[in-house]
């Protein structure tokens, strides 16, 4: 390589290093389930500048169970090889306390899946799943409440996401931190179905609200969603399709992906996690909302304290608000009642874990 070209390259590297050290903001992000499928799609996007901005260096802590933690070295090698300017420290650990210390964001992706065999018993029942994961989220919540930053944001992806978040939040017992359970994948799936049915651009679908639980009882609201500003249900004008096809399509999409792919949704789930983080840290555009489950303050008659999917917006001061005044027709009210009852029965099943 000619000397001049070599010197120019060296100068560029030197300047970018100085810029990084002097001017970049820094953020600590912890991810559990770091060696899992979703994490594989998620992690590069967390440290590429796409999610937290090009001016923010991301220190990433990957957390795994002790049996798997060594594998994270391979993931870290790949993350280094991506060569993103925004990459800060990359750490792997099986110690949740080390992982979440001073964290700004914590993505709780890891959990024990349905169907796993524990002590010779195949875990199939939702109540067993709730209890097993409950134990994990109690410890993780306590560590977060004690050690993460006071304004930390926590996004629970691992299922059963709403009730895991409920357990984690109660265990954290830190009112200045904010907990979310992910429903953005459901919202993206619902938007895609509505856009396809209306032969509209997906970017024209707004205000997609997922009410309730991230489970087949969720209600992906087609009446308040809009396509080019008009009610999606009115644009589509086919109530039978909405009730008989659209709702089951969205509610059962996860299972359909598993049946087709032989593995659960990973790229789209990672994408939804990124969408949620971006929606939380950036002001929401007028006339739109984002979907995630947060603790109910009694809005829309939902029992206080449940982690419930609501229409949310981030205001210009960075505060997350539950959007008020959305009209709910009789159909919506029936659906919301079902998902509320499911969440109440999940809360009942883990009552001993939430004090
Ligand atoms: P994988 O089984 O590929 O990965 C999970 C990883 O979590 C494993 O590597 C496991 O060792 C780790 N893990 C388990 N317990 C842990 C603990 N206590 N601390 C740290 N790590 C732990 O699952 P993946 O496909 O990545 O899915 C992860 C979770 O996301 C599952 O619970 C899944 O059901 C849930 N999903 C949630 C979605 C949502 O919209 N909220 C959609 C996609 C996905 O199904």
C-alpha cells in the first residue's frame, strides 16, 4: 500500500478513536438468554448504532445460565468481527448481579421454554411454566431493583412475558425503574395482516394496539388501528374476516411460524425488541402509538398492578404515557375481558412470588 494512503488510513482511525473517547455517550445494556436464538439476531442491532444512535457507545453484558455461558465467547467474537464503531465493552457472565449493575437497559430474553424436561417431568402446563420462570424472574428482578440504574428500562421478552414482568417488577420494588413486556411482535404481525388484506403499504397502518396479554387471548384492535388515517376495520369492511380470520391469524402466528420453520420466531422477535426500545426512547409521532405491556394504573378499567398491553406514547420529555380516551366497542370489550381474566388467573398462580 502506498505510504500516503497508509498514513491517511491511520489518521482516520486515530480521529475516530479520539471522537469515540471524547464525544460519544455511553450506555450499559444487559441481555439475558444471550446464547439463544432471539439474541443472535438482536445483539448486533443493539451495538450497531441503529438502536441507541450513532453517537452512543454500547457496553453489552450478555447473561446466560452457567451451563451455556462459555458459548457466549463465540457470540462475542462475532460481535467484535462486525466492527461497529458504537461497540463498547463486551462481557459475558452467569452472574445476574454483575450483568445488571449500572445497566440503563435490561432485555430479559432468557426463560425456560414450554416442553423442557425438568426432573423427568415435561413442562407443558402454563401454571408450571409460570412457577418455574417465576423463580428466575424473582432473582433477576431483585438484582435489577438493587443494582441497575434508578431510571433503568426493562423489557421482558421471555414467556410468559407479562407475568414474568409482573414478578420481576414486584421483586425489584424500585418505582423509578420502568418495566415493559413485549407485545410489539404481535403489533407488527397485526399490521402486516391488515396491510395485506387492504392491499395497502404497511407504512400506512398506524395506531396498532395490542390489548392485554402476549398470548393467544391478546386483542389486536382493528377498529382503532388506521390505514391512511381511516379505521382499518372500516377500510377492510369485512367483519366476518376480522372475527374469523384476522384475529386467529395474529393470535396464532407464533405457532404457525414454529410449524413452518421448526423453530420459534427469532428474527421478527428480535426486530420487535429493537422497535420497542426505539419507541421508548424516541417521542411518538402525532396520531400514532406503540404497543407494549406496562403496569396498569386502572386505565380502561383494567385492574391496577397487572402488566397489560396498552396503547402507549413517549412524550417530548421522554415520559411514557398510556393513551387515554380510545373508544372500545362491544366486541373489543368482550375480547379485553377475556385477556384480563387470563392475566388475573396468571397473577393468582404466582401470588406467592409477588408478595
Ligand atoms: P432459546 O431457547 O433459543 O434461548 C433462550 C436462552 O435463554 C437459552 O440460551 C437459555 O440458556 C437462556 N436462559 C434460560 N434461563 C436463563 C436465565 N435464568 N438467565 C439467563 N439466560 C437464561 O429461546 P429464544 O427463541 O431466544 O426465545 C426466548 C424467549 O422469548 C422464549 O421464552 C420465547 O417464548 C420468548 N418469545 C417471546 C416473544 C414475545 O413477543 N414476547 C416472541 C418470540 C419468543 O417466542
